[in-house]
C-alpha cells in the first residue's frame, strides 16, 4: 500500500505545474550559461578572425619586429646560426620562421624566427705551416667556415707548395689563434723558383769542381 502511494505521489508531482515550471527554469538557466560561455569564448579567442602571417625571411629582426607588432603579433627569436661562407647575410637577418608565411593565425599569437647571429662564432686556426699544401689547407679551413684570402709565395730550395705562414688582418698568426667564422686567412707558401734551382745547380757543380781540384 505504501509503495503504491509513493508512485501515485511521484506521478502527481511530475505531472504538476510546479514540476514543469522548475524544469523550464533549469533548462533556461543551462541555455543561458552555454550562450554566455560561448559568447565569452568568441570574444577571448576572436573566433572567426584569423590573419595570414607575413613573409619575414630576408628582413632584419628589428624591422620585422616593429612590423608584426603593428599587425598585432609578437616576434620571438628561438635560434641563431652562423653566417654562410658562400652566401653571407647581414647579422640579424631572419632566415626561417614558424608559422610560415601565409599561415592563418589569430592576433596576439607569437611568430618564432631563426636569425643570423649578431656575433660570429670564433674558431681556432688549424696547424698548417710546414705540414700541408695549399689544397690541403683549403680542405682544412673550409669545414671551419674559413676561407683562403691572398696567397703570397716565398722562394725555397725545397718544400715546394707547402704553407709557410698564416696571416690574419696583416699579422702573422699561430695555430690555435681564434678568428671569427667566415674570415679570410692569407697564406704564405713556399715555391721553388727558377733562380733557386739554378743557384742550387751552381752550388752542386761548384762542390764537384772543388772535389776534383782536391784530388788533383
């Protein structure tokens, strides 16, 4: 009997006006919360308003930073690399960006860039004098990001083609001396000249003549 009375009372409540008014209020409250939340998120995220990222590669960082700030973006350096020996660029030049150009992003987002280092990396000079030829010197300097500049020759009776000295900005430098990556290193190279060969031949002939005179 009590169980039957419970279900009768529950049914009467569910079918009553008071119950449905409460349900309608709850539904309206939930709808209001959903609508307000959606509206708030649209304002915060600027939903539907995306802009294409500009092409920044090739521009100096300071110039690009001012430009993107005017467009409502932020610019951040994530990496810097040494200058290319074969294709040098001014320090601070942007060589890569993320996101790439023409990529849709919202205002206020960050654009990450890689630039040419403002200060080149310093590298030690290898041990060249007296040991390597001009070709070998180039093979040792290139991996370090260095180049051969002017080549001068000094006469020698031997060691033809071997490096005699390294010169940087007019001064003779020793192995281990640090220079900026991309620098040009002038070399002084031994060269057997025709005069040296002739002088060497005369010396040998004179020694032979002296030897014959002593025997006489």
